[in-house]
C-alpha cells in the first residue's frame, strides 16, 4: 500500500496536506533523497540520509529530525505499507511561512512517500540504452540535492521526446552527468567520470561503484572529458538509485562500443547487484 508521511504522521498519500505558504512549494526551498528498498530492506539508507543532512547544511536548513529518527520512520513506514520493493522519497523544506525570500526562522518540515518501485525492464540492462547530449543549464551547486529540478526535468523530457533513456549534460565543453544520473565511459579498460566537484551530484551509487571498481582492480580516472572522448569510448554507462548500473550503447545516434554493453560495465553491474543482494538477504 502506497503511503505518505508528514511531520510525524503517516497519512493516505492522496490526502491534501500542502499549505499554500509551504516554502518547498513556493521557492523549492528544500532538499530531498530517494532510497531504494529491496526485499523490504532499505539499501544504503544511512549514506542517503547523511547526504540529506549535508545538502540541508549547504542551504543553511536545520532538519526537524535526526538520522536515527528518520531511519525509524522509514522502517515504520515500510512495515505499514507492506511493500517489499519500494522507492522512498524524503523531502525536508524550510517549512510554512508567509511568502518572503528571507528565511522565516521557523521549524523545518519533513514529508515522505513510500511507493512500489518503478519497474525497469531487464532488457534495458541486457541491451543497453540510448542517450542524447543536452546543454547543462543548471546552477553551479549541483552537489546539493535540492528541490530545484526544472532544468533536469526539461533535459529528461527532451531526451524522452526523442526516444532516449537519458540526457547527457555538458557544460563548457565537458560532460558533467545525466539529468538524473552520474555518467561514465570506459577506454582501454579504465573508467572515466567527472570529478566530485560542485558541478555534479555526488551519487551514492557512484561512490559504491567506484569502490567496487577498486576491489575489481579496474582503474578509475575522475577527470573531465569531452563529448568527443565519450563517443569514441569502448563502453559507457550511467548510475543512479533506480537505474543501478545501466549500459549506454549510443549517444546522438552514434554507437558506443559497437552498440553492445561492454564487459567492464557488466562486471560492475554484477558486483553492484551482489552488493545489495548480500545486504538485503536476497
């Protein structure tokens, strides 16, 4: 059963609870996280909640719940919902106050939804996905997982309208990340990905995959690379909480790696799935 949560109370997800003067609604003044649940168990929950706190601190927002409290609410929500494979969306905003740009000095507000995971056809991991390039028009602090996602939405919609799975963003001549993912390419057996600067989200799955690459003795270079380098790569892939490790087989209609998922990508996907299966007892 899909359920909602607002400031300590579990509610029907369709219940109307958003006040007109909620600052997340008026300004996008807040941060969020999404946590994947496998077999009834949230995966890398603590890592996601630590990043939530870091994002909140970056916008000078003090959450109204600590990490342990949030973990307890998430576990209670999962038990109430009975959903074994879920997406947990958690948002913290600066709360309810008369519309004014300066901070209101009131307590933060926390909301959450727990829904069945959106299914991704296994065929996409087996055959890979297509992508397109879109200019990165986002603000400079992309490491903050804020509610201000309009540029991401427009990029994702443009990709979807052109029949692609993801928009690959580029700025000042270099690829940054996807509209809702981190992006990588493989050349001569080594992985290349944008460094963890303010220009990209420091993905939780990204960190896990880079750790797995080290365990597998796969070289990793966190450095900027151009769209031309990306197109000439031997392999490419993206990572996110919902897409896991997803092979990319083309960009702008040009095949990457012969249009087939590559062996390095497959090793990382297998290792990532082994990681969460071990942690959630699958």
